[in-house]
């Protein structure tokens, strides 16, 4: 009983003073009083023990808190990077193959991604460039290199060799592609700070890289900046660039890239506002030896004009304006925009056919079409006075009847109507039948027209024989 009582007291004591007491009974295991009796449970802690305050937090000593690697900020040292690149280029000298190998090898130990703008500044201009295009190290020749684009010969082949260096570098380090695009855009904004020779070399480099697909045509948007447009730098630079581009590829490559970049209608913006007209552009580019581009712009402007004309025509026809008014309007637009008749007849056909909602039943649509076209035949007749215009109209009718299946059986009836209304001539119909038809529905429509064509041929023979008898 005594042992059980002592053990119980020992456990309680341990909970109060939080000491590690042994479960074995004995005076040595518990704090005791002067007479050897067990200390009361309310007694304070033994002497020599310093228990922490409840509010006091423990302090660890001898610990080092290490910053995570991802949180460490690397120093930005473009000058150190510059020195390494300049030294390597100077050691490689004028050997572009050695320069390409140096750049390839150095990319594995230098951070090209971080210092891409510095790298391309040096490869193009020979040194780091400040905002605006001035050279940061112009007074320190040890921080510059002459083995760059701006110090190359002003020759297409020489610049093409430098373009190969950029091609190899970007193929090796694909992540530099976007950085290089941004670099060229930046350099185009700095054109005013460069000499005329440097501008020419940059234009040649850009044209060659555009031709081989290293650069997208969207970089040309930098040329529309006011400060270089007003000085005439933008137009001059563009001419040199397009010449280099067309020396590598043909004019179709240039115009196709301009269309994809939605720049085909912005070429006039290369000139100041008071000179933004087709005639000035055509004269400037033709004199520079780029007649293909001046012709291209005329076509693009003509297409834009046609769209506006078609939109206005559609509105007038939907409002059922008198045909005489429509004729006067179209003639004025043709004269003002120098539109040929063959270009207008196709627009008229499209607008006339879009001016009505057609019946969905095939047996009724033919009658509806003939009634509608008979009303507008006088309008079409005014603008189909040339053989080419008549053939284009026939082809448009053929394509429309093929694309709209309900009109397949109406083709021959429409042609006969136009023949009787003097919209189409006998010669145009016969030429269309023999050689000028398009592929769409050819066999069906030729079969429809067979009897009418035979009638025309017989009528022609009869008229010839009557003429001989007279």
C-alpha cells in the first residue's frame, strides 16, 4: 500500500513540476523537505533550475539561415558580358566562320537570354547602344569591335555573309529569335542616329533576313514612326530594304509577306501626310527601280476602292434608286478612281444578285431570277460594252449558278435574256462556249448552251450567205 501511494504521489509530482521522475518509489526520486518528507505539491521548482517564462520564446543559437537559390538575385553586369563578346570577336577577326563558332561555343557559358540586347547591339553596331542609338563606348576603343555589320563592306554579298552568322546563332539558340526581332525593331527606331552608310547596311541586312524568314514582316511597323517619316528616312530605308529582299526572292514573296502582316495597305504611311497618295508612291518607287511594288500598291488601292464602291452600290440598289442615278454614280467613281470597265461589271453582277432574297424552291427561282435581271439588264448593258467585260460577266454568271445549286438549271435562260437585252453579244457567247468558260460546272452549262450556240452559229452562217448574195 505504501508503494502504491508513493507511486501515485510521484506521478502527480511529475505533472506539476514537469520533472522526469522515476516510477520507482524512494526519497531520491522526489523533492523532499528538511525532515526528509516529501515536499508539498504546491512547492516551487527546485533550486538551480531555471524554467522559461511561458511568454518567452526559445532562441536557437548557432543556426545559419541560407537564402534559397531561386530567391537569390543575380547581378546584372552587361559590361562584363560586353567585354567577353568584344574580346572574342576581335580575336576571331574578319573570319566570319570563326565568329560563328565563337558565338556558338560562348552561348553555353554566357547568359545570352539575359544579355540578348547587348549581344545584338555589338554584332550590328560594334558596341552597346544607349537609348536613341548613340554608342555608349564611343570614346573607348577597347570596348568596341570593328567586326560587325556597320563596319562591313557596303556590298550585298558581304552583308549576306553576316546574315548567315545571325541565322546560325538563332538556329543554335532558338530562344534568341524573339529577342532578335525586338532588336531590329529597336534599331529601326534609332535610324536617325546612324549614318547613311550604316542605314544602308542595316536595310540590306533586314531585307536579306526577311527574305530567308529569319525576321517577320511585322518589324516594318517601326518605319511608320513620325520622326523618321518626316525626315524622309523611312521611305529611303524601305527602298533599300525591298531591293535587298527582292535580290534574294521575287516580288511575289515580298507582296505575299506584306499581305500576311497586314501591311499591304499601309505602305503610303512611309511618306509624310502631305505626300501620302498613290501617284507619289508610284513615282518614288518606280524611279528607285521597284515598279513591281508601285503596281502592287495600285492594285491594292483599287481593291479598296472596289470594296467601297460595292458597299455603296449595294445600299443604293437596296433602296431601289433609279437606274439612271446608279449609272451616273458608277461612271463618276470609275473616272475618279481610274477603274476599268471589266473590273466594274463583276461588282455590278454581285450587287444585283445580292439585292433580293431568293426563293428556296428550284422550280420558282428561275422565274424570279429572270424577272429581277430583266429589271437591271439596262444597268448591266451600260458597263458591258467591251468584249472582256462581256466574258467576265458570263464567267460570273457561270460561277454564281454553280455555287447556288437552285440556279443550275437557270443558267441558259439568264444568258438568253442578256443576249436579247443587248447585254451580251453573239461573239462573246461563242467565245465563252469554245474557250473562255471556267471549270465550275463546265459540262452541265455547256450542255445547256449547246442548242442555243448551234442556233447562233446557224444564224451567223445565214447572215454571211445573205451578205454574199447581196
